[in-house]
């Protein structure tokens, strides 16, 4: 009986390990899908800055060449962004959708100017330097910021006084309407000095409100573009429609709930199926033994299994079927006991 004891121990241990492995695989797949989905949402909601961290994490540098996944490359092209990776000598070792006027080798002065102004050859750029566990690598993400440049031109043209004169207001309104934008002018305390194409319900902002609107743009319905004059201590805040939604948007929460429900239902169905399979696998042999014990109680010692039960337990070649193989020693012992009792 030691062999059956070892077999049962191995069998149940293997089952529990397999169940744990399956659950871990399901959880891992769900987490990977969630991370992939959130990374895509991160790119969509904050393309200029938020996506650079995703890109740097996805970029692989091997043999002096940098590559990213095809999916991210496709998204960059769709959004009209370009991406370059430089080695420590300033040479481009990987690029996506780069305009023809960009160099393939950057000098020190170009990189310093780019880092200072966040501009290069008419493009707005976001940069990042990576020196962690690798040779220094410089990442550049560039994009055409036409709207921001236009808003800055509007600010530079009419920012002559703390508040534009009444004669300029119609011109500013017309320019803002063309860009589907609105404007608020704030002093250093956050008091609203003027509102153009906006409701005047709010009279003051807390300092961190504007900072939050500028940094966490995905949380709001409009994007805040801020130009500050340190001499006059006046800030012009332009509001434009925000085309990107937050990762906490209701649609994403709804999708997360749907995924959770699907996973929960799948686990429940798998558990029920496993329980039925276990009941069939271990209950069947016990019913056979019970029927034999009942016949033995009636004085029938010679018939261990009926003809129907024998076909269910044994194959045509005489071997025990897989469902009953775990109890092959028990069946053999029953036959020996029945023979002795008979």
C-alpha cells in the first residue's frame, strides 16, 4: 500500500500546484494586459511628456542599436511625433518618424540649447538621460506645438499692460475663437483680473490649482497653457479643449470592471468544472467499492464486479482504465480478498 500512498500524495500535491500555477498565470496575464492597456492610455492622454517614460522603458539597446516595439512606433507615427535615441557620443542609434532636417550626430552646443529651451529646429522637445546600469543614453521626443506657439504669439502681442485695454478685447476674442480657446489673466495672488470667453463665476485660484491644471492636464476637460511674466507678476492662462482622457475615466473603470467580472466568472466556471471532475474521478471508484461491499453483505463473495462494472473499470486488453488506475492496488486487493472469502 506504500505505492498507492505515494501515488495519492503525488497526485494531490500535483493538483494543488497546478491550480496555484494556473491562478498565478491568470493573474499575471491580467496584470500584463492592464499594464499594457494603461501604457497605451498614458501615451494617448499625455503624448508630449507622459509617453517618454513609456518609450524609454520599452526601448532596447543592443549592439549599438536602439529599437522599440512596433505598436509604440505605430502610435508615434499616428500622433505625428518623432523619437531619437543618442549614445554618449551624441550619435543617433535609433529613430522613429524623424524629419529629414534632423541631424544624425548632435554636438554639445545643440544638446545644451535643446535642454535649456526645450526647442529644436522649430519643434518642441522632451528629453531624458538614462545612466542606470547602462552606458549614458539620451532620449529625445519631438513634436510640432503649433497651438502653443500661436498662443504664445497672442500673449506676446497683447501682454503690454497688466490687463489688455478694452480696444484689444474684441481682437483677442476673435483670435481665441479661432483656436477654440479662452483666457484668464491672474495676478501673483491668484486673483482673476480678466476673463475672456469664460464665465466669471470664479474670482480667485489657489496657487496649486493652476500648477495642478498645468501638470495633471488629463484630469480636466480643458488643457491649461500658462505664460508668466516675472517682472509684472502676471500670468496668462489659456484654456483649450482636452482631447485626452484620464486613466481614471469612467470608460476605463467600466472596462476594468468588465475584465474583473470576466476573470471572476472564468475562475468560478473552472472551479465548478474541476469539482465535477474530481467528484467523477474519485466518486466513481468509491461507488464501485460500495456496491461490492453491499453484495458481500448479502453473502455474494465471488462477484467483485458485475459485467457492466468490469467493462467500466478494465480495457479490452485487461488493463485498468485511467480513471481507476489510482486504485489499481485496491481493486487487486479486493479480488484477492473475495477469492479468500469465497
